[in-house]
C-alpha cells in the first residue's frame, strides 16, 4: 500500500469493517489480478466467531461496505452482474473492481 491509500484508510469517517475488507481482502486480491469477487465471498470474509465481537454479515452489509469504499474512492466498482447457474444455490452477485489509488491502477482484466 502507498501513502495515499494509508491516508484514506486513516480517515475517521471510514468504518473499521471497510478498512478490514480493503486491506485484508480486496487489496491483496487486486495485487494478484483477482479483481472479481462475489457478495457471498465478501460476507463470508467479514464473518467472525470472535468471543468479543462476533459478526454475521449478509449481502446487505457486504453491499454497504463496498458502497462505503467506493464513496471514499478506495475502490471503483465495475461490471456488477448476477449469475444464475445450477452450481449456485441462489443467484451470485459478481462485482468487478479496481483500486484507483494503488499508484498504478489495478484493474480487472477483461
């Protein structure tokens, strides 16, 4: 991460859940050119069995966190679409994203 990203992540109006998702999930995926994810994976990542702060996020929370990161400018959502397939128990909401402040914009490859 660069100084600009850290500056945005340190802003007090950014939630801790958004910081966590960016630093520990989205940013590392983008560095590996994996700029597609789905709401189920995000909700699963945000889930915690902590004794002190258990968290059970759902699709709505996953969407809100992504919206917060996009509003802040840390990510740019691209190509949000729904996939229906017999291998999915329900529709999969797939999100493509890029990381604008990475120094060199990390984008989903088409």
